[in-house]
């Protein structure tokens, strides 16, 4: 696949996640290519189970597990800022958990140069990024999801039952003051629920877009979260809420 094709695929998936539907005609105009090229791109993405073809365009699959590539393209600068701030909390000799999301991946890229840091991860992509002297990666087993390059399920949870003494850094797909941080798929939510339960401390990494609505599956109670790292100052409602919950907020 050429670089131009890969870039188009990322743009298509990013717009699809944002709008739930894309049209061939509008994509052709936006991407400055022919409608035939867009149809070919959509067919290729459909073959990879990234989308479902419909008349005149495409929609998200009913059981969509949004690709890592498409999520990475959303708010990349915000995720880099959050990842940098989160990495500054990690000290030499510390044990941490990093989830398999795109924001925590940005955090992992900033851990080079640390000494004797143990990182628990359910992501093959993350473990490869952590292949550095001074960083010890502990990769959870389980059911492998190729779209995310991560592992979930009973085997992952069984391994976590034997692990304690770590600080968890997790992301979320949505936030609600009543419901808590949440994920869009049940398998990730179940894994993170156990991660948080066994952690000494939990830090939530979320960009500004996650404050608009909750996702379906709760990850944790707010009482289990000690810090939130985001990319912008909060509005007064969220600032007051976190103050009452005694949750520290870190932003640039």
C-alpha cells in the first residue's frame, strides 16, 4: 500500500468514526481524488472489516472495534501533550500498567531513558515500543485482537489477578459525572475494571473530546481515580466535580 493510499484510508476512517457514515461523492471532493478511487478505498477497508459498504458510501460495522490507526488520527496533538505530562509522573524503579489505547501509546514513546521501570501491557504494539534498555515489559496473554494488536479475555484477567503494586494509566472512550469513565467495548471495560481494582493508584488520560458523553461500559468508579490528565483547562462544572471528588487534574 502506498503512503498516499494509507493517508486516505486514515482520513476516511477518522471521518467515519466522527460521523458514523461517509458518502463517496463528498469524500472524493474532500480528498481531491476521483469517485472511483474512493470506491476502491472503501472496498479495501471493507475487506479489512473496518467499515460496511452501503449504497453511495459506507457506515461503521455494527460491532465496530475502531482501528488503532483511525483513533491515532483523532486529536494527535492533544494525545501527545497528555502522553508527555503522564510520562513525567513515572519514576525510575516504578511498576505501571499502560492500556492499549492511542493516548497511552503516546505516553509509552516518552519513557525512553527510564531505569528499571516495569510496564504491564495488553498491547503487542506497546510492548514493541517499550523495547528499550531499562524498561521491562510484562505482556498479558489472552485472546488476540488484530485490529488493536492487544489481548483481552479470561487469560488476561487471570494474569492480572497475580499482579499488584502498580500505578495504572488508562484511557476512556467517554466520561460521565454520574456513570464514571467508560469504554465502547465490553472486553476492554472488563479488563480495565480489574486493572483498576488491583492498582495502588489510577491515572486517567483523556482529551477534551471525551467529556461530552459516556460510552456504554463503565471502567471504574470515580472514587478509584486519583488524577486526570487532559489537554485543556476544564469548564467550571467539571472542575467543581473533580474538586468534590478530590481528584487532581493536570493539563498543560
